[in-house]
C-alpha cells in the first residue's frame, strides 16, 4: 500500500494518474468497506473532477502540490464543500451539502489532495466506539469484532483497511490518538492553534489526520498548519518544515519520562509490559535519556468530562436535541450527557481548578524533560459496539476511562502523537503515546520518526494491502 507521499510522487512522475488513484480508492471501498463500515458518504463526481484537474495540471507542466492526486476521507464533522455534515447523527440526517470548505480542507485541496467522501464518527464525537443509530457499527480491520475507537473511528478504519492513504480527523480528548493506537497508525494531536479552526475558539479540540507513516503526518502538517484570521487562537507559522525536521533534528541530550499509569490509571499487565519495553527501545534508538523517576499526575477525567458535557448539553438544548425522549441519540453519547451534563456553578469553579492543577504539573514535568511517553490506551481494542470497559485488570476504570493518557495533550495543549508499539497476544495493535513541550510538534514528530525507523510496522491490517 503506497503512503500519501509515495502516491503523490508516483502521480507527479506520471507513473500513475490521479484518476487511477481515485478509481483505486473507490475499488477498495467497494471491496472492503462492507466489512469495516468506514465511509458514510462518497462523491465520485466531485472526486473524479478534481482528479482530472490534477492530471491536466501535470500535463501542462504545472506543480499540482505536495499531495498531488492523493484521495482521502474526511471525518463527518468537517465542512467539505458539496458534501453533507451529519456528525454521525440521525438528528442531522437531512443536512444539505456544504457550500464552502473548512480552512484545512481548503489547504488540502490547494496541495492537490482529493476528498472522496465522509467517514464515520461517534455521534457528535461523544463516544469511545464508533457505533451509532445513524450508521451502525464501524469495525477494526485488525479484528472485526473490536472497535477502531472513537470518535475518529471511521478515519482509522478506512486507513487501516487500505481504503485511502490518509483520513482527516479531529481530537478533543484523544479522538485521533486512540483510534491510531487501536489500529496501528500514526495519529498526531498538534499543539492547539497549529491547525486553524473556522469557529475561532475551541479550547481543546484540533483537526488532524490518521496516516500510515510519520512522514505523511509531517507533510500533512506542513500543508494545513499556519495562522488564519478566522481563528484567533491560531499560531504563527512555525518557521520550519516538519517533513524536513523529522529527518534532521538531533535529539541527543534530550530527556524523556515514562509512565505506564500516570499514578492512577488501571492498565493491563500486557499493555504495561509492551509499552515499557518499547519506550526503552525508542529512547535508545533516538539517543534520548530515559529517566527513572516515576511520573504521577492529577486524574482530571471526571472534571474534564463534566465541563465539556455542561456546554454540550446547553448546545443540545438550544438546538432542540435535548431532552431526548424518543431516544434518537445513540446510547454512548446519551449516557455521556446524562452522567456528566449537570454541573453547578460552584462545581464548575472547583473543576476548573483541577484542570489548572494538571496544567501546573505538566509544566513542571516539561521543565525537566522533553518527552513524556505513555501507552495510548490502558488495554487493547474492546468490543466494536461498546460499552467502554469499566473494569481493567480487576480495577475500577469508571473514573479513568480506558484512554486517560490523552488528557495532557488536550487539557494542556501540548503536542501528542500515538505511534505503533507492537501487537498484543490477540494480534491487536498497541499504541505508544509521545507527548512533547507545548508548540514543539517538530520534536514529537522527530522522535516518532526515529522510532519508525527502528521498529518498522505494517501500514495496513493483514489482508487489506493493495498496490
């Protein structure tokens, strides 16, 4: 299976046309998507028109861009011109095609990439599995009875099944990184503001991509990063090429900490062992010193979810989606709002103070080290339909979730990337999470790239490879 960079190079060199690349993606969808249920909308007309434009530009001797002719799927909460945005919900089933693109989609098109359709997501991004009333169950290509996680589960399933070289996604509390960990992919949550959002303000969530290689993630970031006046939180240009940085940055003398549980999370013995071993190997390969001092941090799972759910419930009420007496909202999101959606003003202040405590702890950590390495999840992928596990290794996980490690990148705005760590005894991918200092996406990607060179990993799940 060609990576996005390899496919773009082949198209630019006229070894393959953009039209052929798009046709191959649709053929793969026709062959495999019935099993994994990743795509919820496809648009061959728009895709082939865009492919024709790329091929015509190449024929004229013009540069069509660094992602020339590469087909991709867009998560169903992203605004793509000509396609509806349903966010995995029956409540939005009548959504009309959009009349404009999100900022990052505009930049991807300008780089020659071709959106061919929308991929499934947890309803409104509120579940750790991608199982909705609207679109059914999206499945993990590595084992079809397991989940590709959420909320970008359609993105991870599509790439791991070899349907497209990359998919876009979004990550507010792990929704790119956990799907990457469960399906053996690379998933970066960039520093907040690195990739601009059209809504102008979002205090944790960012767009991104699920890819097969670190280089593809770096090129994606080079294409979509940079300030935009519609997002007052967007960061200035980084002044570097991430694709160049992953091959040239010297990490010797850098320091890393590892934590299997961050002092509070239940984690399976198998996941702990895999990730401890791979963290040591990763640091050795990169010339990074791994410190022995254990890292513990405040568990902000309850507080973070309550603060998010309070806002979501208010938005749902304003839109007429809540209360939900007809049970039109999928079970996972509905239970999330029911559990966390009531919060007093007094509790809100207390909960915000917990998040501030976490931010201080993380700042102190990155004053002494350059990386924090953890598992991406406490366990391997669980049932495709859910529910999320509330007991892990005999311990209560109801106050931690199975994916507590992503809180640092979300609450504290640090760059954070999941990379493959190996396979469990059941043959399912395990992910390793690399957190870096705020705004140093280049360091995180370089560390990931050096590990990729050392470890090598399959680009797609067994049985899904194609030329």
